[in-house]
C-alpha cells in the first residue's frame, strides 16, 4: 500500500464524518481527495464520489432512522425526482471536458461554503412533520434540479437537499438531515449509473475509500449532538471555501489562476475578519437569525 493511498484513505474518513454530522458535504470532500490525492481523472473522480457518498449515506440512514429522524414519504418523493435528474446529469457529464466539470465543481463548492457560513433557517421541531401536507409539485421540481446538479458535477447534495426539505417539506433540522441521506443515496446511485455509460472505475480504490468513509460516518453519528451544529457548519464552510479556491487555482489557466488565488485568499480573510473581529459586521445578524426559530412555511 503506497503512502498516497494511505493518505487518501485517512482523508476519506472525513467524508463520512461530514455526512453523519451535517447530512451533506461528502462529495465536496470526495472529489478533491480522489482527484488531487489519489490521482484520478476528473470524470472518474466524480463517478467514484457518487458511489462513495451513496453507500456511506445508506449506512448513516440506519442510525438516523432508529432515532426517528427520517421522514420516508418526503424522502422518497424527493429522491425519485432527484434520481431522474441525477441520471440525466451523469449522462451529460460523461461528455463534458474534465476541466469544465472541475471548474463547475469548484464554483459549487464556493456557493455551498457561502450558504454554510451564512447559515440557514431552522424550522420548529414540532411533532407535526408527517401530518403536514407535502407540496409535491415543488418537491419534485426541486428534486429534479438538485439531482441534475449532483449527477453532473458530483456535488451539491446534502447542502441543497437539507434546506429544501426544511423550507418545502416543513421538516425540523434533525429530520431534514436524516431524510436528506435517503435522497442523497438514491440520486448518487442514479448519477453513477449515468456516468458508468462512459467511464470505468478502479473498484479496489473505490471500495477502500468507501470503507474509510463508512468508518467516518459512524464517528459522525457518535458526535451528533455533542458538537454545536452552528460551530461545525461554519468551520466546515470555511474549509470548503478554501478548497473551492484551491480547485479553481489548479484548474484555471494562468494568469487567471493567480488572480483567483489572490482574490480568493483575500475574500476568505475578509470574511473571517468581518465574522469574528468586527461587531457591526452584517454576518453577525445572519447568525442571530439562524439561531432563532422561524415559523414553518405555509402550504
């Protein structure tokens, strides 16, 4: 076993930790690990990430379901729509240049990081989740869009699904995290099916990364409720933002890569300074709003 493979497997544990704690973020880590550490081409890395994240999500679902955090009806409706979009995205992604896919992936990372740092609204943790009327049309349309994005670039899973389940499905945050894992598993395997029509995978490497991610998911499940969600989300958001800038620097031609590197580093530093050193920073107001329960959406 080479040093590179050992490092890739060690880092893969973080994939599962992210999924177990936040209901997302697995592919945000998987694609860079497989591309820049394991050395896979972009398309193979994206396809492999779909298998890794899908399998790890299935394992995590068991833990959350035992604690009543999975709303199966909402998850299956959203998941079936996502599968259709993901399969189409996987078919399309197999015919797009790898550099274009990686740039699109990096932009998704930056958008995901911004959403994580800014925070998201919480629905009240009442017991009426299942009794709430499900806006099926909105859920299906959202599922198609989320699935298409995930199937195309292998990212945007949980951090698009969880807010959609909160806002459209009216689920509490714990239920949205648990239910999102059902959706992620369904659309990940559908997207993988689309990619396998045009790429081949090193299944030995994929199996090793998947096993490491599953170990991480068990660790993440144990940590659920111990680490405050807002602290974990913000810290992971800054990490994803830095990774997004790194991927852009790697994929863009010079001098664009240097410009993005300088501007991106400055943006990360500015956000950190504003968030934690300037009392009047608008981001403090966003954080207070995130910590305040919001009324459930009507419909």
